[in-house]
C-alpha cells in the first residue's frame, strides 16, 4: 500500500523543521514557512504567506545575490548548495546566511515548488575568523620564538667560543705554576693555585656544556661514528669517577653483562653522557649513600641504568628536569655546583644516536634512576 503525502502532512513536516525553511511556488511567492523562520526573523504569518519573497519584511529579502540564485542558477540546475549571503536585515541586524535550495515537482498537481533552507552561520563565521586570526598570530609568535631561539643559540655559541680561549690560557698557566715548573711554591701559594685551577676546569666544563647545548638546539651537532668496545669504555668511565666516589665515601656497584656487544656510536659523546649521569649520581648522593650502573643487551639495543640512593626528584619537578638551567631547589642541591645542563644535554645526545632516555624517582630522598638505550647499529645518517 502506497502512502500518499497529503498537503497536511507536508505542512506538518515544514512546521517541525528546526532550521528556517521557506516553501515557494513557481512565482517565488511564499506557500509555507517553518516555525523557526517566524521566530528567528521576528515576523508573523500574515506578513509572510502569500507574499513575494523579495517583499518580505519591508523588502529586506530583496537581495541581489538571492535574486541571482532563484532566477538564474536554480532554473538551470534545479538546486544549489551552501551559498553564503551576507545582508543587513532590519529586524536582526547584519547576518551571514547559508542558503540551500531544491526545485521539485509535486505529483498531485504537477506544480513546481521550491524549498529554500536558510541557516544563520554568523557566529560560526566569527569563530572561524577568530580562529584564523589566532592561527596567524600563533604562526607569527612561533616564527619569532624560533628566531629568538636561533639568536640565543648563536649568542651562546659565540660567547662560549670567546670565553674558552682565555680560560684555556688561565688553566694552562695555573697548571705550570701548580707543577712548580719555574720554582717552588709555599703551601699557601700552592693551595691558592690549586683553587684557581679547579675553578677554571669547572668553568670550562660549564662553558663546553653550554656550547654543546647551543649546537644541539641549532641542529649543528654531528656524530663521529666508530665501533665502541662498550665493556672497556664503561670500566674506563667508572675509573674516572672513583676519586669523586672515594671522597664522599659512597659505595659504587657495577653490573655489566658478559655478552655486551660493541656498538656503533660517537665515542666522545657516549663518554660525556655516562660521565654526566654518573657525576650527577655522585653529586646528589650524600655521604654513605650508594650509586650504581647496570648494563645489558636488549634486542637490538643496549640498555644502561644509572641509579643512586640520593635526594631524588619531587613529582612536581619531573616535567622540569629536562629544561636547560633548571636545578631542583633543595637545601642539599644548593651546595652543589652546575648549570642543570648535564641531564638535558645527555638526553639530546642519546636521542641524536637514535636512543631514548627516561628518568624515574619515587620522590624526595628516595633516589633516582636514569635509564637510556643506544642502538647497537647506528640508525643515523651522518
């Protein structure tokens, strides 16, 4: 049984549509209107039904674009979609409308009618314009930040280079004096020269870290790959910090797997990573504490864990520890020297090799564990 769409059913459908909808006859006069049209445009049925669309609302619908759509485009295509019309309406002000229309022929009387749907997209256009403006502003800010970062990196690189030259001279002459090459020193003089030499070496280390960080941020740090015998390299680094460990009466544990393979990596940078992490472990572990290193092969990588029983890291600082120059603020850490660049620089160099670095800590005074991986065969194109 075929159900016939009666005029009443058609009227009910039009009435309940949420968007503004006009039903026009072939002469472009209004046959029917949705309730939402009356509500939105603040008009009454007696002012609307039977009227030519251009005469509605004191001729506020006499819009050139609408005339072209209804009189030129629609007869040729029988429909049009998503046409935007901007107009200043007398009752609701300046609005942007999205128009969609269909020309259909009713089977009952073969009368041609037009369904014209009107959607107010004014607020949407404002949001889109605002988003577009915000996007452009964000692009400008991002560009400026990149430029500032580049200037900062270049400044740090240049300054670090300029500072290293006189500092190397200071250290060199201090070593000559300390070795008493040109004559003996009394005990006080030797102590003062040693203080100058120690401070100079520490300052040179900080300058080198700043220079390395500037190179990484500028994308200018390159790897000099070679085959590294990891077992001997790890033992060499552990011997370098033995003096630091002994002075603080810290116990050090080494667990290096017997089947540890050689890897393809940058010798100096791997040593710097290990030295940074181990010296940090010593630096932030009080006397009588413990530090250690565990190394093993995991699939196509080697995994190295440097751990300590030191001051640990509070949970609120975990996201900050990789920021350059950030130092955890504790009474103990104020007694230690450094720029806070060792950990972020180590992370950058691990990632440059194609590995990953993670830091774990259960909280203050509960120690820290730094876990990083290095591929056995380099994934980098150098």
